[in-house]
């Protein structure tokens, strides 16, 4: 399903830590294409998660197993030391499991759009209705519009969404809807930036405080004017914010939260 490589080598010899980027749910590693194109001086790993992309036929193994799988894949690619970690949406939820289970492997964490509040009845009902329309292309087109995905990326989003098995979505929702931050995140003491798009749901914005409670070193920010998948909504802004973070600073365009 995906024609986007998992490992992206730098254009020149560098000794930088690898950058590992975890995609959201119902998409695949190709969502990071605008970032990989702008980070040619870094080794970037963009693994497909189980149930998505090239691994779309795999069963959902649970977030803990996915965190272990991710670290094993990074190691298998020849990177046994710490890496910088980026996660969006499901990828941000998974990144928290990586921090909890493998804190020594992460040098810095950049998390955006993590839904950590337990889902209420209304959200669960909507998702059950969505599963009823899972195989309908119009459903994915509506999703693309709601997430602010640019027109030139919508066809790929729709095609991949139709490839995801409803069983994967159901298992993913059941686990993510439980909410919460893994207690083991307290073991991670490195830099952590937690972001929500200014136009994201209140549940996602409120989740920033949950991350900060578990990891007091967390820097909380809002991305002005952005929806959920803002790495493609405004790739230029996302890339500059990420680049600043990787060089040890926080882009001043991000809005601080108390």
C-alpha cells in the first residue's frame, strides 16, 4: 500500500541521532513526506505501524507491544542508542508508551495531537457509526476535509483509509478511548514538547495538561490556527517548529500555556 521508504538517509555524512517519526491512525508513514523532504541532513525513520501502510494486514497488537516493536525496529536498522522521537495523534499516544517502557532510548520527544481524555458516550457512538461507513469513499473525503488535509493529499488519504481493516480501527479505538498517560512516563526525564493545534478538539487541548502532570519537564504549546494533522496543513510551519525543537529551542510562534 505504501511506496514511502522506512529509512531516509542524510544527504551528507552526519553523526546526529536518528529521528523517529510515528504516524497517526488511519494513515501511514507517507504522512511524513513533507518533513522528510525538509530534513535531508538527518537520518529519519518513518516506520509503518502494525495495521497500516505496508503492515495493513497485521493485527493490532496493543500499544505496549507496538512500543516494543518500534524500538526493536530502530535497533534492527543499526541504531542502538538514543533517538529523537516525534509522534502525531496515534503516534503521540504510542510515543508516550515508548517513553514509559524505553525511557533510555529517547533523547527528546515532540508530541502533537495526543487524545488522552477517556472517550465519552458521544464519541464512542460517533465512532460506531463511522465503522458502518468504513468502506465508503465519501466517508474518507469528509474526514479529510474535517482534518484540514490539503486537496493534493486527499486522494492518498482516502485510498489508504479504505485499505485499513475495520477490525484494526475497532481495536485501536477501544484502547485509545480508554485514555490516560502511562505511569511509567515519569521515568523519562528528557526534553518533551507537547503541542495541540489551536483548532483541535477541547479533549486534545486538555490532554496537554495530563502529559505535563506525568512529566513535569513538559513544555505545553498551541500551534496557532492549526487543525489536527498540521504537518500537512502547514508543512512549512511544522517543519520550522520541529527544526527549532531539534536544535534546542521552541519556535516563538507557538502559544505557551500556563
